């Protein structure tokens, strides 16, 4: 088949149908004949991608078609979702671009991705309130949507701050909104220069009509952009310390990482508006997430490795997930390209590096606070002693990792907990999070 014929066929793929059918029936219940049709399309795109003779124009579209039909195809083979078939995070990579680029490119893409998805979430919530959307409208009577929208606005404030720092200009709401359009054809999404509408349209397909599942998926996407943003700022910091001894640029990069971490906190606060009593809204879709768990996120686990090298407590996770097995290779004494190691080669009392340590400690505190918030999420929304969907011991796996920081004496930002999880209601968790490490006391710790 010639490239021209293939392009003609691609030109006929109806984007609205691909979007609407999934939102109407939910990802779980796509009618058999339609899911079969898209699965075939996926295989055709695969075949085109494997054919080295194909021209760039065809490859570009085949790549996009392959990705937006991949989860549907894979779920036919393995119906219980895992992280990537549940979240479509691979489309985020398409948006970022898979060729090797500068740190600045990755940071900019992550920031734009965050801002556009925040806009999408706020549009969805606003349209739900006003009745302009028909999808994901179940179980929303007890949600304070106005409060949620306000919290999305708080995250946008953080997004604007980092935008200003990385792009070196002010964020322009109007220009951004002008870019958001709905194309009729898939080919028009694939050919977009900035790929914004493909990102927004083909990444959020809940498995139920539960309202909160939309915010849950968007929280995952925005967090993934933050993880990647932090990976890039950390690598850039390492390069500036290791190869250029440039403390000023290293400090600037760490400051950017802190902004990404603030966005992680902010988007968790948005998700926290999901009620857990009298009804626990997570229960309306939790079972549907199947075996999907962000423990399978290659991006997060890599971030962990670049921050502090391999953590022995994660070995089991890496060995259980074939796509994470490659991380075991980092458990080598010669793997010194990690933040913790690089900091250990510097003298903290040297005035040259003082600023770097100060902000590195600040970042470490923010990441620990995120881990702490996450534990409280797991404790609040999951039944007690539930096994994690990623087949770890669940909340207790997360607890074991709370103290796995870059610095041994990093503490969490307790104020954020009090705000999100009041002491009176979560007293047991507050005790856990404020309990100091035995290193600070005089004797060894008791195990209880
Ligand atoms: C109701 C909300 C949530 C609950 C109850 C929850 C629960 C859990 C549990 C129990 C685990 C342990 C691994 C396993 O599943 O076996 C886990 C891991 C993880 N979750 Fe969540 N989670 C929630 C939301 C999120 C969100 C929105 C993100 C953002 C991406 C996220 C990111 C992660 C990451 C990165 C890990 C792996 C941690 C590590 O290996 O150190 N979680 N989660």
C-alpha cells in the first residue's frame, strides 16, 4: 500500500467518535465491534511503524494512532488494567517528544502540560456544575466542586511562577486558551506543532462515570509531569555541580524543582476534595483501577534513583515489574550520578555551596511532605490493611519509604497536614508523621 493510500485512510479516522464513544460508554464498556475496529487500527499503525520505507508524514500519524489506540488494544489482551493501560501516560511522552532534547525543552513541556491539564480539569469541573457536560456525572452530590475549582486555581498560581522562571516571560492566559480546539479528524491532532490538543483529548478516559475518577486521572497526569520536571532539574543540578562547579545555576535548578514539588502538593490538595465520608467516593471506582498502581510508574521510580540511588526496599517492586527491571542495574557502586552522592562530594560549610545545600534541603522536605500526604491518602481512602493495587503491602509499604530522603534529618512540613487532614480526625496519623527518628533520642528505638 502506498503512503498516499495510507494517509487517505488515516484522514478518515473520526476523532470525535474515538473520544465520545470512550467517554459515553467508559473505557471499560466500549462496544465490542468498536474496540475491535480500533484494535485493528492499532495493529495497522504498528505495521506501518515497523516498515522502514515509510515517509515522515505517514510515520508521524501512525505513531499518534498507535498510541491513542494502544490501551484499548492491550486491554483486549489483558482486561485488568495496569498503570499504563489505565492512565494513557504514554501519550504524555508523545506530547513531550521522544527525541533527545535539552533540559530546558523538557522543563518547558512539563510546565505547559501541567497548565493545559489544569485548564482541562477546571473546565470539566465548571461544565459539570453548569450542566454543560454529560460525562462522569455520577456520585457528585457530596463534592464541593467550587472548593475544588478554587484549589485548581491555587495550583495555577504555582504553574505561573515556574512558567515565568523557565520561559523568562509572563504566562499569557489568553494565548493559551486560544490554542485549545476540538478537531474532527485524528490526523489534525497528530499534525499539530505544539501537540496540545492531542494531549488534552486523548489522555483521560475513566472506567466509570464516577465524577471523581476524572480528577483522579488528571492528578496522576499532572504528577507525572512534575516527576519528569524534577528529574530534569535534578540532572541539570548534578551536571552543574559535577562538571561546571557552578553553584549559582545549580541553585536556580533546585529552585525550579521546588516549584514542581509545590505543584505536586497543590494537585494532591485538589484531589483531597474527593469526599471520604459519609461516602468514600474512591470506592466507586477503586476496583475498576484493577492492578493499576503508580508504583509501576517508571518515571517516579527513576526520579527516586536520580535523587538517592537504589533503595533496597524497592528491589522487590523492580523485580515484580518487568518494565522496571532495568533499574536494578543502577544498584552498582559505580553509579554515582545521583543527587545524594554528588552532594556528599561537597563541603556543606564551604560558603560556595551553602546556597545549594539550603535549597536542596528545602526540596527534600517538600518531597518528604508529598510522601507523607500520600500515606495519609492511602490510609484515608483505602480500607484498613488493604493490599496495594500494585501488589505491595499498601500503606505500610509507603510508610517504610517515608524516611527515605536525600538527607537523614529531613522533616516534613507539618502545617500542610494540619490544613488538609485535621489533627482531631487523623490523630493517629499525626502521631506517626511527627514521631522523630530514634537517631535524635538517646537510646535505640522500640519496634511497635
Ligand atoms: C486515593 C488516592 C490514592 C491512594 C489510595 C493511593 C495508594 C497507593 C498505594 C497503596 C501505593 C503502594 C503501592 C501499591 O499500590 O501496591 C501507592 C503507590 C504510589 N502512588 Fe499512590 N495512591 C493514591 C493516589 C496517587 C496519585 C494521584 C499519585 C500520583 C501519581 C500517586 C502516586 C504514587 C506513586 C508514585 C507510588 C509509588 C511510591 C513508591 O514506590 O515509592 N498515588 N499509592
